[in-house]
C-alpha cells in the first residue's frame, strides 16, 4: 500500500503558487481545457432547457443524465487504454472533433424541434466521444508539468475548470436570452466554435512523452487500472466517497425545475436563473481553488476531505430549503467551494500515486466514478423528484451525503491517515503491475 507522506515541516519554504503558469505548454493546455469546459456547460444548459421544455417534464432531465452516463461508464476503460497506447493529444483532438460534430447536429435538431428521443440518441454519441477522450486529457498533464510542480498544476487546472463552469452557464444563459425562438441553436453554435478552438490548442501542446514499453491489448491490461485502484485503499476510499456523496447530493440536473417550481421564475427567465445558480457554484469552487493554490499543501487531507463532503451535504439541504434566489446562490457557492476540496485531494492522489504507463487506465476508472456520480446522480435526482417531489429529493440527497461520510470513514479508516499530499510517489503495487504489463 502507498505510504502517505507526513505533514510538511514548519521550516519548509512555501511553494511558488504560480509555478505551473510559467510553463508555456501548460498555458496552452489550460486555455484548451477552459474552452472545452465552457462548451460542455453551454451544451448541458441548452439541451436541458430544450428537454424540460413547455411540458415542464422533470423526468426528461433524469433521462438526460442516463443518456450521458451509460456510454461514458461502458467505454471509459477503453478510453484509458487509448491514452496509454497512443499520443494523448491526438486521441483528445479526435474525440473533440466528434463532440463538435454532435453539437452541430444537436443545434440542427433543436432548430427543427425534433422529438426528445433523437436528442437522447445524440447525447449518447456525444458521451462516447467524452468517454474515449477524457482519460487522454487528464493523463496528458503529467507529460507537461514536472512532478515537483504537479500539485500547483492540479490546483490551477481545477481553478480553470471552475472558472469555465462559472463562465459557461452565465454565457449560456445570456445566449439563451438573446432570441426567444432560435436561442438554443444559437448557443450550440458557440459550442461547436469552442470545441474547434480546443482542438487547435491541444495539437499545439508540446508534451514530453516518457519512454516506456507499451502494454499489449488484452483483458489483463484492460483490467490493470481496476486492479490497481482496488489495491490502493486511499484512492479507492476517496473516489468512493465522492461517488456516493455526489450521486445522492447532486442537484445540478434538476435546477431548471428548481428555478421554475420553487423559486417561481417565469419560463423565459429559467435559463438565465439556472446560469446564475451554476455560476455561483463555480465561483465558490474558484475561491477555494485559489485558496488551495496559495496555501501550503493540506496537512490532513483525508480528514479535511471528510469534513468538506459533510459540509457539501449540509449546503445541499440548505439549497433544498431555499425559497428565494439569493439564499439559493449562497448555498450553491458553498457547494462549489466544499466540493473543490474533494476534487483537489482526489486528483492529486490518483496522478501522483500512479506510474505514467498506467495513468490513462487509472484515470478511466476514476472517470467511471465521476460519471456515475454526476450523470447517474442526475438521473437519480430526476426520478426521485418525480416520485417524491423536488424539495424532498434535494434535501434527502443532502442527508444521504452526510451518511456517506460516516459510512466511508467506517469502511475505509485509511482515509483518516492521509496526511500531506506533497512528495507522493507511485505505490509499490503499481510498480508490480507495471512490471507485469
């Protein structure tokens, strides 16, 4: 099992928080990641508004989550193997091209007011591109940033993501308010543009690819990422904690119904209000990410993560009990800030404890957990809201997230022993698996 390094000495000099930005290739990577995320946020918002539609069908939002989740979960391992065998930049660029084409098709479909089942089909194809490209995007970062600067890069990459998740919904809400009749196709045209620019930025990155033997394609090598995650209790505990907490506590997919039925905004303003709520969540995450980037590495990462996820559950309960926009915005801000602590701890553990020739497959396993928590969580939110009501669904999810914290701390007490994230090295079990590849 990996040994978690002890906390830094008080005499240890504080690291330069901007060290990652001094690397030109990281700047290209970050800009491309920003454009990809903005595009995804606009697409998610526009398609959600289209599916919720004049019928105000909250279950349609749940089916949106299912259409996005299944391909991503089924193909994530294959995407991880692509990342470990081929040039990660080219794999990512190819998948971005596929998702750009799907965004264009979604725009045409929404323009012609096609039935919802065609939209779900396009979302499935889009999820295929996301599943096959996401491990390459994540595993590309260690090719760009040296290990001693990786912690800074993870924190800033999370910051870039959160800025994009703030800008994306706000921009999407603005685009949706421009033209009442053609706003959704208009917004999706920007999705196509941003993804094409993301392709250019990705291909311009010059990455230092380690010289190691590529593993052959077999069931054994495909499953190596799963075996590694299973052998590393700190990684398994952190990704499981995030999975079940967000699966139960996430309310992102039902925000259109929340803005309509709970906050009471008229239909023409729902898209903009959802954009404000999503932006408030991202603003909280940005605040926390900047704090983490400027402060020394978290001294007790495991305990801090448990408290943060418990706070995430409390903030979800507050969101469900909100009756006015400003209170909901505060709750969303807290959700983003607390969730970002989990993001930084989880991604740092995964990237630094995993050898490079397995990062794609291990990242793919992590992506399965993320998709299961986000997209399947969206389906769960839609179904429970349809069965029990919107407010009980959100409040019950927050209570469930708190119970998940208690359960994970009981099942995996190793999470409490995770100390400082500085100086982590690939685990011994990983070296054994690497030799077997």
